[in-house]
C-alpha cells in the first residue's frame, strides 16, 4: 500500500504553457522528495500546458481536469479536495520554488503545532533579474497577524497549510473574493491556528504582464477592501470599517499618493485605531509590540513620502496628522521628498 505524501502542492493551470515546465522543474529540486503535485487544468483555450503536464516524466506530478472553466479559486479548491498529503502547499503556474522550501516549512510546522499556516519570504523575478520584494524583512507570528489587518503580508505561492485544517474549511478559499481569496484565507484560518512566515526567501515570484496581479487590479482591490471591511467591522463599526478599509487599500497597499490633508488625517487615525485594537485584543509581547509599532511607522513614512513626492501633501499636512508617529527621523527625513513635490506643484501652476 502506497503511503500518502508529506506535501501536496496544488497548481491551478490556465494557458500556462510558457511557464509550467519551469515551475515543475523547480519541484524536482526539492530536498524533501516526499511530495505530490496536483495540477488542475482549468480548461483554458490553449491546451499546451496540459499536454506538458500530461507527459511529464515524474510520477509525482498528476493532472486533474475541471469539468468546465471555473476560475483560479474553484480550480484551487478542486485540487485541495484531492490532496492526500499532511500539508497542502500553494503554488501558481508561473512561480519557482527554491530547493529548501518544502523541507523547511514542514520542519517548522512539525515544531509549531499551534500554527495553521506558514508562508516564506519571496523574491521577485522580472525576466532573468531577481530582486527583493517590499515585505517586512523580519517577522514573528504576531507581526504577520497584525500586518494582515492593514495589508496582504504573504505571497500565496509560498503558503503551506495543515491539510486537516484545509479539508475542514468549506470552502477552502471563497470564489466570491476573487483575486484576494488568499488574503481572505489568512483571516479565516486564524479560527484554527496562527499564521506565520519564514523570513528566508524560498520562492521566486514571477512578474509579467500576463499575471493576475497585473490584469485584474480593480477586482483585486475591491475584494481586498471587502476582506478588511468584514474583518474590522466588529472593532470599528460597519461604516468606519468600510471607510478605513478603502483608505488602506488605496494608500497603503496600492501605494497611491494621498490627495489631501483630510484624507491623510483620516488614514492616520484609522491605522492608529486598528493598532490600538489589535494590541488590546491580542496582547503581544513587549518585543512584538515594538516590531508592530516599527512596521506601522515604516508604512506611514512611505505613505507620507509618496504624497510629498507627488505634490499632493506638504510637511505641514503631515505635521497636522499626529498618528501614527513617523519612523525615526520624523519629518526631517522627508525634506527631499517635500522639495520634489514643491517643484511639481510649481510646474503644475505654470502649466495651467
């Protein structure tokens, strides 16, 4: 009798011929060999990717086919339902695993039974160039959970979940939260255990124009706004939760420049309310509280800098918004951005 694998990695496939071969190649280099790959054919018009998988020489790779095209969320759920491993790993058809990924995540989950989901740090791959991503450099479970209150802190293709929990969740990921279903899962799964991240980059996240994050930005942002609204309504009330979620998605996650002082003040007050509520509810350790405050201040600095550089904010606007505090050097560190913004405002006046 064949023993079930340790890891089931689920890969939705839709017109994936240009990438799926390299993705499967990255699995063959895993130092933990006890895995199965369930590639879910979502009935795309180009059958080339399915042909590659169907003829793949490694017996650990198997192709399953949807009855009809259902989209990436339903395809993933279909694959998870068939997973036989102790752990379920997420992976998109165009991303590449580093050799130690499965071994390190399995060891970490085995050693931390209170954690339901663990991700890893990632690097981005643009063409042949590898570069860091803008996620927090060092994390703890408390920090990851806090960051999920204000942004999406994890790359889906790095995620590994305990299979017993994945199979209990119905649905595993919600199809109506399209392109933010992973973000939604990180909130829903906390009813079953913690979420965490290994800080070593163990995945190459491929950036290209065909990726969903590039093609469906509006849908992704609307879904992410819904996730935050639903999850903060008990703390903030329905109206304030919706308003603050919209501000966080636009100016913290999408990194648009804040347009005026009133918006900046509303965003700052909203972030401060959430931070106070998180600390009161979850009672992080003193060291985790310092990490939370530092990462929040870093994001506030970036928000202020973007507005200054765009010329939509001034240093006086930032001084008027006292919460959360600026990182380190405060407004002095933003002088160069303020100067750039001032020049832009002058040019706009001259051009008018």
